[in-house]
């Protein structure tokens, strides 16, 4: 991981320029702060992504990729639901086949939320070591870029972690760290 570009909130980095990459992956990871758990409830964080055009979903709810819809026609694929976040490394991975992303699509947003957060009285202030990293799936141990969320999102149940966006025909990654509230469908409504 020596060539990893570590990003701060708002920072951008070229991903495809000069690389010829047509397939990418976004790994999202997190740890639960055991000292902040209430009622010994388990935490289930869910990663999701959506292909956008002009800030709106490319094809309505069909462009949303998450544990309940593992693939989209726009080239996204989800690794499946990790119910605990236990262990090191990526907890959930979203694969992107750029050759299948429509030519007029210009963004892919990546987010994570806490499943049943309100019911379980959970928020991101109870989550540690959250990150998003972009990597070439053929070399999964080498990150192209990584954004470690250092902010305290207490009171929030979701975070837009980052986005891939197209500029001058090349894909770049931007670290976002935008606090959100609600379940996947409620957060995704902003893009419809």
C-alpha cells in the first residue's frame, strides 16, 4: 500500500488517467466501538452506491446497488451484506465495471448507513475506523486512494463517503464525508 494516496475531506485524485483501468472496486470498512454499544445490540452497517447523471439517479431506483440488489445494469456489483463489521480490512466491497457505466453518466456515489439505527438507538459516533478506499480488483491489497473518516458523526445514521466522477473522459475520486440520516431508501431519495 505504499503508493496509496491518503485523502482528506474534499480532496480529489485521478483514478483512470494514464492507467487504462476499466474495473475498479471501492472497499468500505468500519469497527464498532464496543464501549459505546447500548443494550448489547449488534451493529449492521450497509454500503450502497448509485450511478448518477447531473446529480440525479441515472435510472431511478434501478441505479441503486446495495445488499438487496447486488448488481445494476450500469456496471455496479455489491459483495453482499456483512452483518457485523468484524475483522480487519474491507467490510463490504462495491465493484465498478466502467465499460458498463453509461457514457452520459457522470458520477457514482458511495455511502454507508446503520441498519435499524433509530430502533437500536445507534449512530456513527459509536463507529470507529470508518474508511473508503479505491483499488484495482486485480491487486486488491494495493489501494489507489483511501479516505479515513476522522470526523465525529454522532447523531447521524449515514455517511456519503465519497464519489467517483468523470471529468474530461477520465474518472477521479473525491472524499466527501457528508453526514446523513435515515435508511438506504431515505438517503437515496435525495438523488431521485
